[in-house]
């Protein structure tokens, strides 16, 4: 990299769920705080850029599989969870998509490529190897415990994992320790930067300052279950304050507003101040997706996890339970008593105390600093590829071999004749011919 050129980082993602883009945006925000415009940054959906049917439609396909066809999704996770299976599958995609992938790399000209999606890894590694491109390659894992084999890419110079559980799993699979780093989860820096108290956050939101307050996210339960859960909590705890985030589900928000619920229940649609809502809450009810879950833990709030979408999220439930950071309540009837347990002052204080050392708050900042360090290193040397001969070369080689064989045969015949002092065939008597004349 020349001294007068601004370094460039490409984040390779796929919008299958919101977590991968959210992680890339969090790291990008941390880099912006550290170096500003000193580093160019690009976030590109690599799977969409392939142009291959089904692969380019991965976000829509994921939405269908993770909601209507979850058993099929889990089966696909199991069938592809192996290094050689991932290599074969990715190679099939790469053969059709390599030109489009190289176009992305040529357009962004990165000095460092950061993959924040497991299916992007080998596409980037194959392109670099095939076209002998010059950049460094790092993987940032956004799953906590149940980590798919596709994350462990041997072509990457470095793999950054968020938990000790993930680190141990990589080592058990034979991933080299010198390429493995444990840092925090890429939570947006605004969560760690928020320094307001509960009362200050509630005052800014315009809600009551004193009641015990629950934050319920739409990702925590399905739309129908969320509606019923809000009604159940209203009946069981009429003095509790509820903040309900329906996200982009505008129909659900209108349905809840139509109930005419009491003033202590606040319904929000899509929000961009989740850090403030979390700061204003005492307990957060969410699903086991790593993004919202780690944001809640970074804000040091106990969680009630309601469900896991796919096999890769089940380990996140174990993470919460093993570290005693909250409860797992897959049904509504279990959520109500779990809230009562956490409302106990002694239990609540003990859970908050465990949260202090459970996860780093500055995960994105740690990762950003690692990436800046990687920018200071030279790209790996370009390996000379084994060139397979072309068909024309093989034909030419075969013809040459045939000519050489004929020459060698004639030389061999001459050698035998000289050794045994045989006369050439042309000088032998023609008695055989004369007998039949």
C-alpha cells in the first residue's frame, strides 16, 4: 500500500437476518470514532452480488426458512456443518460467481477484507487465491456458541470470535491458535457510550420514572404471541411499566394501539434509540438472536429469552443459562413467574453483578483496533498456482511423444544390427520373393 493512498476496508456480509449487517455497521462506527475518514470503508452484500438465483435471494429465502420452514433450515445447517462439505458447496457457487465477486473487489480495491458472514468466507478466499489478489483477510464471527464450520476458514489471516465457548470450539476443530483471537461481540459503540441513568433515560422517553419497567422486543416472540404476552403481563402485573417494540411490523403496532391499553404500556414501532430504551428498562425480553441479546447484556440488563430461531441460536440460550444472566422461557406461562423471580431485589442484584464480567461492553472497539493493526501488515505473498495444461498443449505433447518414439525405435534397430553385424533388410537375398515369382 502506497503512503499517499487512503487504506480501504471491505466488509463482506449477507442480509440474512439483521445481525450480520448490524455487526458490520457497529465495527464501522467504531472505526469512524478511531480514524474518521482516514480509512475508506465499504459494506457489501456479497451473496446478493453473486447474481446466482437462490444465492442472491438469500435474505428472502432465510426469512421463509426461519419462520415457515424452520425444520428444513435446521436440516440444512446440519448437512452443511463440516469443512469438506462447506468447501464443496462454496466451490460450486464460486465457479459461477467468481467474476461478479472480482468486480466487487475491483470496485472497492480493499487492503483488508472483513467477512461478517460464514458463507462469504470461502468466496473471498477463493477469489484472492485464483486471481492472486493482494489484500489481507479477516473473519469476525457473530455467533456465540453454536458456530457453523463455514466460519473457520483456513485462508483467513485472522479469525475473531466473541466468546470463550466459540474459541474452544475452534481449537477443538483444529483451527490454529495463532490465527484465533477472542474479542467482544460487535455491539454498536453507542450502547457502551450511553451514560445516562434509568431515570434520565425514562425522562428523555417521556415515561414514568419510578415503576419497574420491562422492555419487550418483537423479535422475542411472534406477532400473535407478543399481543397475548402484553395482555398477560398487563393482567399479572398491573403496576409494571411496559415498553413494547414491534419493529417494522406496523400491523402489530396498530393492533396493540387499538386495544386502548393503560397509560403505563408504551407501544413503539421501528426505533433507532434502542440503547436508550434498554437503559430505561429493568428486564429485557427477547429471542436468542445474538445481536439484541448481546446489546442487552452490554447494557447490563437481565434477559428473558423466549426462543431460538435455528440451531445456531440454541447455544446462545446455554450461554445465558450457564452464566446465570437470566431465564429461558419458551412459553408465555413461564415468563410471568420468571419476572417475579427477577423482581426480587436480591436475585436482581446478583444477576446484575454477574453481568459486569459476562461480556465486554466495547467489543466493536476492540475489533476495530485489531483491524487497524491488520492494515499495518503486508498482505500474504501471492502463491504460484499450479497451471493445468490446456487440451492443445496435451495434443502437441502427444504428437511430439509419438515422433520421439519413432526416432528411438529406428535408433534401437540400428543398434541391434550393428551389435550382431546383421545386414540391412534391403541387402538380404530376395529368395522369398523369387519363390513366388
